[in-house]
């Protein structure tokens, strides 16, 4: 073969590769015009937990608007930040998120109204520092809930009313929080009643983690059944979905959805992330070389796990009424430094540069 023939073949090969490359880029560009919310428009809303600061960053704002049609305030609506003193509310962050959502036609989930964490100390004590009575605490809870829910009536379609009230101890029913110590279990029913009075159209959720694991799942189910049987306005349950590349299984999630749905309530995954670490792994907690960085192996496991989770979600679209990711991208997540200080986690579909990870393509290709 002479030199001219070789040159001709090389040129042909080069042009073919260029042609295919350009076509692939065009196809990817076409795909890239759609966001998560578009792929799942016939299934359920796709939400994300945000901070007010993210809404002022052009890149993160654009990512939110492209992929999501529902917002949750990560912290701005929790009791401590929004109601730091008895006679003072700070609406700055919550208003920013709600106003952004309204201006852009996005749904809003309110998170949350009653929780043992991030509750201000003044809620439980009097002016002398002594613990208040049940009557005083319930009156304060009512004032808080009706003020917050009332402010956003008609703008927030759903509220996580009571968060994480079930104990992590299998031998206990409810968490031994100050809410429980002072009020007994009455605070749960009252919180839902107060919220329903403030906005009768809002969908009211009980929200918790480890909702799929049989033992805790049964206690959550028992609580919800007891409330429903008593006529308490509990409309839905939130499965937080702080999961990992190891668990839970698809079968476990399906069983949980079926059991909760048997009560006649809706189900949402409210705080989804897929950690590349499992907290029970001693080597990981010790910060071993194998537990630092987003390795190819971890990436592959995360890809597969996200694909399995969303397959299960799609199969249950009649019961599931929303999926919300807990944080926007790996640039910042609540799992950074938790539970291991100095450890970076990579639990979301978008990387630190706000680009889709390979797990993203597993989620949208079905």
C-alpha cells in the first residue's frame, strides 16, 4: 500500500470519527435540554433541598430551574432559624425560597414544624430557666405552627409537621425528647391539628429516617395508624431516604411503601441521597486509604443503586407523590464531615462542578 492510500484511509477514518463525534454531541445536547423534572413529568415532582444563598448563585440557580419543580428549605424553615426568640421571627431565608419558587412556578414543601433538633431552648423554659408545663408548651407550639403555616398558606402545598418522633431504641416507642417529656405523645396529634387549622388544604406529613427497616417501620406504622384511627389529619408519610450504596434493598423499599399505603395515605421520598460510605464500617470511619475519594468502584456502586431506587419509584408512581433530593450537588452536602469529620461524601447526581455524574444517566434512561 502506497503512502497516498494510507493517507486517504487515515483521512477517511478521521472524518468518520469526527462525524460520529459531532452526531453524538448533538444527541447529548438534545438530551441535555431536558431536566430530571421533564423525564419524570408523568411520574411525580422532583424536588431539592436548597439554601437561600444557592438562589443567588447563577450556576446553582440555573441547575435548580432546569432539573427541579419542587423546593424544600434545608434549614431556613426549621424552628430554631425561623423563630429564634419567643417574640421574634426571622423570615429572611424562608421568604427568599418561597418567593423564588412562586416567581418560577415551583412547588414548595415546608420543612419542618416540630422536631427535637434545632428547636430553640426558649420553647421549653420560662423566664427563670425552669421547664414549662405541658399547657404552656402546647400553646407555644400552636402559636409557632399557626404563624408559620399561616404566613405561607396557599404557597406551600405540603408540610413535614412532625419530624423523627420515633425512638431509635427498639425497646422504646417514641423518642424521649423534651416534647415527649413535657407533653407525652399528645404533642404529635396537636401539631397536626394546629397545622390543619392554619391551612386546611396543605398535605400534612409525618417524616422520619430508617422508615424501610422492618422493626422501626412497624413502630412508625403503628403511630400513623393510631393517629389516623383517632381522626388526626395525617395525610402522608415522608421516607427520608438517607441511603447508601449498600442498602436498603429494592424489596425493602417496596414493602415499606405498600405497608404505609395500606393506611390510605400518600408516600414521598423527602430527603434522598446515596452515600458512598456506610457508617457502620470501621475502616471507613478510621479514614483508611480505601475510604477516601470517589473511586471508580464507589461510582459504579452508586450508579447501580440510584438506578435500582428509581426503578422502584417508577413502579410505585400511583402511591409516590414526590421525590426530593437532600442538597443540590456534591459541591456541598450535609454528609460532608458527618458522621466522620474531614471526610467528603459524594451522594448526589451532580458533581462539585454542577455537572451530571454517571448515576444521573442511570436515573433518566428508562
